[in-house]
C-alpha cells in the first residue's frame, strides 16, 4: 500500500466531508499538524467537530479553522489561549464539550483499541458527570465515558518510515499517539521520511498499522508562551 503523498491536500483528497469528526494531535502549539490544518482551511469543509486538547491560538493552528467558521463543535480540555474561541462560544456560535485532560486522551486511546467505553473517577460529583451513567466499584463511584471514534485523525510526528512507523520528538509525544489511533483514517505529517527498515524497532512509538497516509514538510513551530530570564 502506498502511504507517502506529495502534499497535505493530496493526502486529504477523498477523505473530507461536511459534519465529520476529526481527532487532531498536539498540545497548544506543540506537535500540531500545521500543514494538514492549512489544507483543511483550503478545502472549505464545514460543520466539523474536532477532538483536540485545545484549539490553537488566535490565527494559528486550529485557530485558523475558527477564523473561517469551519468548526461547529470542539471536544477539548483547555481553551484558555484563544480569544476568538471564547467569543464564538459565549455568543453561541460554537458548541463545546469539556473533557478532563486525561479523560480526553483515554477516550481516544480506548477507541483505538476498540473499547467503546470505560469507567473513571475523574469528574464524579461535578458538571462533567451530568447525564452520564454512574457505577459503584468497591464502594467508589465512577462515571462512564465513551471512546472517541473519529472519521479522520490528523497528527504530527518527527520521523516515519515508508510503512508509517512513527517516532515523536519530546513533548510532541502528547496527544498525537492516541489521536492517531482513534481515526478510521490517519494522516500524518512528519519532518523526515526514512527508508523502511532504518528505524530501530525498539524506538518506534506508534506502529504503521495505524497510519494510512504520510506527508513530509517544513514546519513553522511557533512557541505559544515564550518565557526567558532577564539578562
């Protein structure tokens, strides 16, 4: 199976439809699929739901899709760095499903393993638990959370071989692996594609069985919060 494509637009060709659910990797601006996000903007796909830790910042990352009003709903755990997100949510233009951060990651990971739901103590007794099934284990209450089965996953990795085995670099190994696992189709952008067999099997973070399409490209890699010591 050919997995390497020439551009983000080519890699997404035939995969997009209005109203779809997309799982996006990354945390803030770290390890986000910049090129695939730009291709989504250019595609004009609309009314999409995105499951991602947050929604980028104003004018960059997933924030670009907010600017074009292509996102109908966000499933997120942190949204505090985006003024346009706040404006759209408070005005009723954007739906929001809040998730505790670990719960969001586990919902993606669970779906990637074919698990439709799991029980967790996180959120018990809070608004997170409203409307959800509660079950008692060993005298403790747990709430039922459902796996996130996405139509498409878009993720960013450091290296890939031609079969899709992936290595993530440092903090970029955050939401990318679980996001990659939970999509019916997974498209990955990387900094380098190496020949099959050249990666140390013990160094591979995500096996190629989860990956369907790969592109290589240059990335801006903005820093979301730059903190330095005074001279």
